[in-house]
């Protein structure tokens, strides 16, 4: 009877040990954290797409202004085309070169839109139109949402990157998952330059 008891325990014990080890290995935590990064990236992409969708309406509204600078509009149209052509899938979020290319395209669109809005200042009749004001408010709101989405994405990346590096998750990752750290969404190079102030 004791022998059969020990045989039963010896058959079940490896499964119990494996279950306990798996619950502490971080496998599920790393998977959950990667999904959080993917969700945050999707939210960010959604806001970037919203901005890209506003650009044609903004350009069409501005085109109606007499003598408006065509080069400024052309720069916005080209920057939008480039920004929407550079796509990143969740699998590419660990690729530094792909992320840099994506961020550069988005930065060019932001810069072109900023130049457009500065140029509009010289056209009070355009600024006075309701359609332009509505588009400007939507664009400003979208830029704020993009900023929040970037922060949330970077927070999710931080949690994920730490989860694949900490022990014992790092062992599980090196043996079973082989997940790579995700790239942060960094500030545009132009944003790092100190603005020149003249009085």
C-alpha cells in the first residue's frame, strides 16, 4: 500500500513541480506585457492616422486662399504621403532602423504642418474661416492625443523590456520565447534643438 502511494506521488510530483516552476518563470507576464506594447502601439498608430486623415481637408481649405504659398502646401502633401507609406508592424517594434525611419517620416509631417500653420498667420482671411478654425482645433487635439499615446507606448515598452531582462524571466525568455527589447518612440531630432530667441 505504501509502495502504491509513493508510485502515485512519484507520477504526480513531476507535474506539480513543473506547474510551480512555470508559474514563477514569467512566461505569461512577458506575453501579457508584449500584448500591452502592441495595444499601445495600435493606439498610437490610430492617432497618427487620424492626423494624416485631417491633412487633406486642411490642405483643401488652405488651397482656397488666394496667393497661398504652393511650396508649403506641396511640402505638407509630400510629408503626409511619406508618413503614411512607412508602416511598422508589431513584429518590427524591436528593429531600431525601422523605428527610426518611421519616426523620421512622422517628424517630417509634424514639421511640415507646423510650417503650414505658421504661414497661415499671414492670411487673416483664411484664419477667420470657420472650416479652417475647426480643422485647426481638431489638429491640435490630435497632436495632444498623439503625445499621450507616445507616452503610454513608451511606458508599455519600459515594462516589457524590464520583464524580459529580470530574473527568472530572462532565463525563460532565452530558452523559450527569445523576445527582443522593443524600441522607444523618441523625440524628433528637431525637437532637441534649442530654439533661438531674438528680442
